């Protein structure tokens, strides 16, 4: 292949893709110095010819045809002949994943973090109560978690809890999404006092994780169960019920806004819920709840534990 042509077109395609030399090197599986050597011919008249395998990898990752990058065709980087958009997105996802697998602290930074005081020793009464409530809900749902006192977010508008969801892919720990509460953010920009909660999650990273773990996404249009929640004393049990129903294979949802019962029933209709459970303090105290068929209005009174463990038997009675 003409060395100068390959170098010029590789640099042109890399620039158009917005990739740095070290990012492309990681994706190809070579050192940044090798990528630099491939491109030198375009500016210095010297350089290194890539192997056919590396040339194919570079073309695939940058989204161009092998003929074009090797100078054997007249197409442009936008005129891809042997590379699908699906392959391109997958290549980009792999690059992003490999870039995020491991972040190294400098040695002195690690020592400073290890010797720093714990933020948990400085929580005020309100923050401690909020943190305890979050932990109680996680414990109630049986969700494993680790308290990381060294976790930070890149923006300072967060208050109370921040979090990261982490999974393992190919033997490496990978953050799926991260976020937290920011109750003062809307007010900071001149709006009304508004509770806020959210997270950031990369679509390419999520698709990569689903692909690596062989997850098939179900497509459903209606709910099996909608739980109307009445009062703070029912919050934890409502979370436990929703999670237990989902583990049994049912599509379940609940109210999170503390709305009146009428508004919650309207939401159940919008979601096409087949059954409705109203859960308040008296139900939590007695351990008994009523399951209502949302179409026939037939009702069955049963125990909370029965719903958690064998909802199908209850459903068969409706």
C-alpha cells in the first residue's frame, strides 16, 4: 500500500472520528507510538507500514473502507462500503469501555485519600436520618451495597446521597451509571424549591454490558400489578412488594410521588394495570392487603407474605 497515502487518510479519518492517537491505539491493541509511526509519513516523509491485520482494524474502528484508507479506491470516509453502522457503534462502545475500565491514582493521591477523615463522621442530624432511611430501603429490598466514603461526583450541586451502580465485565469492574440527589438545583437557577434526583448513563456502555451478559430486553405494554402507596410508613413494604413481584416474573410498579389515592388509581388505568393493591399504615400493621382486579373489580384479601411468595395463586382467584 502507498505509505504516505495510508498515513494521510488514517489521520484524516481519525480526526473526523474525534479520536486521539492513544484512544485508537487502545482499540487496535498497539502502543500509541505505533499509531504515531503510522501517521508520520504524512508530515515527515518517514513512518511505518502497518500489518494487514492492523490496517483492517484501523479501517473498521474509524468507519472507513480498507480500500479507501490504503489508497486503492476513490471513496471518502463518509462513503463506507464494507462497514455497517452497527459494527461502528460496537467499535466505539468497545473503545469507551476500555478507556473506562481502570483509572489510576497517583501514589501521593492514594495516600492522601487513605488518610482522609470519613465524611460519615460529619453528618448532621437530617443527613444521618436520610442516609439511614436509604440504607433501610436497600436492606428491605435485599440489595447488596458497599458504603464508599471516598466516592465523589464531578459537580458540587449534589446533596445527601450519591451512588454508583457497578457490574463486572470480562473480569473488570465497570460503572453502569452514577448520580444522586440535588434538591437545591432548580432553586439555584431561579425556580421553585424542587426535590431532584437523577443519574447519568451512557447508552453505548449499557448496550455493551447487555451484549456481554447476554441480556434480552422484554417488550411489555401493561402492568400486572400497581401498588398505591398511602403514607411514609408504607414506603419500605411497598418497595419490598414491588421487588418480590418482579422476582416472580410479574410486571409491577408503584407510586413514588406521595399523591392522593384517586390520582394513583388514574395512573394504574393509564398503565393498563390488571390488578391494584392499596397499601397504607393499617395494612402494614395487620399484614393483610386487598388485591383488586382492575377490570372486574373483584377483590381478594390475603397476606403481604403471600403476595411476596406466591402471587400467581392469588391472581388465579381473580
